[in-house]
C-alpha cells in the first residue's frame, strides 16, 4: 500500500527505498495552486506577489492580473456610499394635455373685495352736465348720491395663468454595504 508523505510517495511501507521523494511527477516544478490554509504546505512556497485581490475566471489565457483598486477598498462597508449634489434652475414645464391655469374657482360675492365701477354718465346737474347725464341723483345706498356704481352681481369664473422657474439646491446620500463575506486563500508555488 502506498502512503503520501511530506516529501513524496512511499510505495512499500516495508522498503523505505521504494519511494518518490518529489511531487514533480504529479505537478511540474513552478506550478501555482490555491490553498485554504494559513501557510504553504511542505514543498511549496507562498507567492506574495498578489495580495488583496479578487479571483476572476476567464475563458482565455490565465495567469494575468489587472485592476487598480484593492479588494477591501472596492468591497467594504463604506465603498457603496453615493453622494449627489444638485444645484440648478429649471423652467416650470406643463405636461402635455394639462391645463395652463391654476384654479378655475368661481368667486362668490362675499369673496369679492370692495370696489367701484366708474359711471359712464356725466354729473346730474351744474356746469358739467351733459345731455347724457341721468336725471336726478344716482344713489347706491340710501340717499347718498354717487358718480360711480357698486357691483351688483358676481360669481364669474376666472383663472390664474402661471409660468416661471424653480431652483433646486439639495444633496442626496445613500449607501449599500458592499462588505461581502470572503475566504482568504494563499497562492503557493511548487518548489
């Protein structure tokens, strides 16, 4: 029965000379392998050329390296933070088919402010009287003569057209924890 040892393979347990003291018949010298353990096994030397990198499977030639950001820097609990600042002025745009007015509210008489409407007639007498002047004093309330008329009806609909710009000055921050779980392995070269 054969036994795998730290130096090779022992084929005959009773004959210590019946052995291979090299792994070269299984792997050529210089072969690199990944090991999930703290240190290189006997007969192997840890290759520290590549550290803090991710593994990438390729369909072409292997053995290459690339990238500029370390694994821990790119995939950490703070690397997924996004900060966006917005400071701009935009026109107020009306969606197609939407009305261009605000309101369409019908005012009641109680909602109208006090106001007057000038009369088209001249004074009722004196030097400035005209043929179009009313005969007699025009009164609106009680016996007070007036050259103007108060409103008598209301309730007409009206609109308030609008246009303009709006200024937005804000910032937005959000984050995703990219600190993914990982397994540490070492690359070793066969001596």
